[in-house]
């Protein structure tokens, strides 16, 4: 979401005559876009900013995105060299004010009107692949999560606007689209739309060769959506379905509104419908009151489900959230230990899963050339696993047939057939 936002902001800035340069030293304006979903992300953004404290040199410093959205004017007290702050739903107003800026402290949190009704097609940082945000905000209030406070209410982008945005991206050469939202399954709730219908419509666009989506919330995922994995040939057979915890007690405290049993049913159903599907997930360790037994339930469930990959996070309290009012019961060292145990377990599972791909013939969409290795291209298998292909032929942006020769932790290695 932040990459997408940065690209969108970049586009607005370019349209208004600003230029991007590679050296911060020479810049007149420095804009830092921020994420606050975990304390670690926030700390990184603020310490990056802190490194400029003593070298202001008449630059205009701007802090945008989710960190200022939750701390508001307090930011000025902490970093007195910052000139402008703006939330993630106010980029149009931010650029307008930046154009006219002639000193003083400015805070912009008033949301842009009809933001999603107007087309801002992000400047593309990739040649063939792009995100397209279909919703902004979230109203689920999972107890650990700051997103509803930073990004506000759920607002869906009208179907026609999504399609227009994709068409503009196609003109720029894009062939692979990832529809993104905090919970794509809730797309359309506010405007009478429907995610399954939208996916089908995007799938009908001839020039789009590959489609993916994230994130799905287990409480809302529908059978109709799962059926699409076998119905739509251009849709990646990949489901990112955050589990968070394998303990019903913790899931309840997290306000996730599903049980382990329900989660397992979804996994079973989708694997029956589409055996080659890859399933990835998010896990959080060290949530308040997570004891050894809860952790073991999570560990055992991961061993049972065997995800293709996992993102494992250590819980950190976030401002405004319900969980931040609970005691942070798990020590730093214990969070680290639990994190490491799951990390090691997942490494083993991912290697096994990728080894299982060896010998398979795959249709691969080739996204780009590798920066690291000569005559090597990076593509994705139909179940959205990255594969490296060595060839002297230029295959960028094409669909090619590949035999998978080797599967390692993070990559598959294939030869062009
Ligand atoms: N909308 C998505 C997730 C957005 S945040 C969803 O509903 O799944 C991405 C991931 O960050 C979450 O799945 C969660 O595992 C993690 N996360 C969110 N808040 C966190 C916190 N306070 N501490 C640690 N991890 C957190
Ligand atoms: Fe946060 Fe839950 Fe909304 Fe995801 S669904 S953004 S975790 S509140």
C-alpha cells in the first residue's frame, strides 16, 4: 500500500512541475512517506528523518503518510525542523499547499474530496507489473491494528474507475495487476459493489496477462471467490490469508472474528478446489496473554497447514488500539524466541514446498531482468512463486514455458523450454 501511495504522490508531484532527483543533498524538498503498522517501521522512518536534524540548509522537510496521521501536530514538538505534515488521504491538498509554500508549520489532515472518484494513475516504478488499490481504510478494528485510525473508514473505488486506471496502466505497458486493499473481500460494501464481480471484469481485459490480489480476511472470504481459482485462468493460484494466531483464545482477544476451525475449513476447501494453490499467511507472536500453550497451538497449526510462506511479526503496542490498553505480557526475549522458532519451522516447510515444484513444467510470466545476474530473468509461476530463468533471449513481459530444475528457500530455478 505504501509503495502504491508513494507512486501516486510522485505522479501528483510530477503533474505539478516538481522533479525527482537521486541525491537528497541536492534536493530543495525532502518528503518521507511513512508506515506505522508496527513500531519498528515507525522507528525506522523517524530515525531516518532524525539523521537530517543538523543539516537543514533551507530544505523543506515533509513527513507524510500514517505516522503523522496518528501523532498529528505532536510531530512538530519532536522534530522541530519538519515544515509540513500530511496524512495518507490528503495528498492532493498536500501538493497544492507545497506549491504555494513560503514558510511556517503546516499540518494537512483534511481528506481530499472524491479522492477515489478521480483518476490518479501512479507513475510506474516497474515496467510490467503494478498494484491497483481498490479500497482505502478499514473498519474491522482488529485489536492490535492501527490502520483504522491512520487510514480511516472503508471507501471502495468505483468499478469503472478501477477499470479506467487499469486501462491507463496497460497503455504504459503494464501486463500484470495486483488488486490491493486491507481486506479485498469487503470491496463494495459501501457502494454496492462486489469483489468477485470486479475480479471477473478485470479478468476480461484482454491485455492483462496475470492478476493477483491481497489481502483476504478469513472472516469474509466467500465460496464464490475460492471458486474463481479454478475458473479464471489468468488469476494467480495464490491466496494470502493472514492467520495471526493458532489459538482461539488469542484470536478472540485480537477481535479477528473467526476460529481455527473456520480457518482450517477454508484451507481445506480451497485445496480441494485447486490442489496446486499456494497459501501464504501472517503470524504475530507475543500478543498480550499469549502463553506457552497458545504459542504451541500456533506452532503446531503451522506444521499442520504447511503454508508456502509466512510473514512472522513480533507484536508491538500501537497508539489508539484496544490491545495497547492490555498489558504487554510477553517479554522482548520471549517474543524473539517465538519468532525464531516459527521462522526456522517455516524455512524447512518452504524449502520442502519449493522442492516439490522440481520437474514441473510451468507457464511463467516474466516480470523483469535480474539486476544481480547477467542473462537472467525473474518471473512468476501460476501459483505466484518467483522463478529465475537463465537465457540470452529477451523474454521480458512474455509468458514462457519453463521446466523447474531446482527449488530453494526463496526462489525456483528453471530452464526455458
Ligand atoms: N489488512 C491486513 C493486514 C494489515 S497489517 C489483514 O487484515 O490481514 C499487516 C500485518 O502486520 C498483519 O497481518 C499483522 O500480522 C501485522 N501487524 C499489524 N499490527 C501489528 C502490531 N501492532 N504488532 C505487530 N504486528 C502487527
Ligand atoms: Fe488492521 Fe484488521 Fe483492518 Fe487488517 S482487517 S487492516 S489487521 S483492522
